[in-house]
């Protein structure tokens, strides 16, 4: 079953809005009480004022919530195949981890940013695994049902009927 146009848009908005919402709402993780020019950074963050960062996070959170609500409602009504949550959920989780991880990697600290190293060593493989799972499951769900690995069988059809 394919995702319909509005559901595709909602799924896309959800996967993009989740990391932006996390990034904006987590906020800067700079060492408190230290002048910005004395902070060491693993990666320089974009020059976005804190208020704008929070506003973007709130806007993205609203978009993510609306998209998720639309998809949940469509799942319950049967117009959105629930199996696609097996693609969306890992993508949203990867996005949330990436949004939070970006704030850790760009945090201003005194000395070494241990959190950045931990995130790169531990978070990056988790994000990669979630994305790989989502891509693989998405390809599996989008494949034509008539052939390939399924041997012509469709879910719910009697074995051996071929339809």
C-alpha cells in the first residue's frame, strides 16, 4: 500500500519538524557564566539568537504535533497503512537524537567537550541504525506485491493462491 499525497506531506513535515523542534527547545548548552569568547567549541553553531531558536522550536513542535495527529487519525480510520509507522517512528527518533546531539556538539565549554565526543561515538551509530532500518523497511513496504521475495503472496491471502 502506498502513502497518499496528504499523508506523504504530513510524514515529511513530521520527520523534518522533530529534529528542529528538539534543537530549538533544548536550546544552547553553553557553560553558564563564561564570556562567549572564552568558550571552546567542537563545532561552531549557526549565529541564531536564542529567542529565534526557541520560536523555531515551538513552531516546529506545533507542526510535528499537527502532522502526528493527522497521521494517527488517518491510521485509525484506515486511510493510512499502520505499517508505515515502522518507518516514521525510527526517523522521528533519529531526528530527536540528532536535534539534541547538535546542541551538545555545538555547546560552548571550558576545555574539552566530552559530551560531543560521547555523542559522536554513541549517538551517531544509533542514528545511522535507525535511518537504515527506516530505509530498509520503507523499501520493503513500497515494493510491488506481485513478485520479488513475496512470491506473489499478499498479506492475508491463503497460501498457494497467488493472490
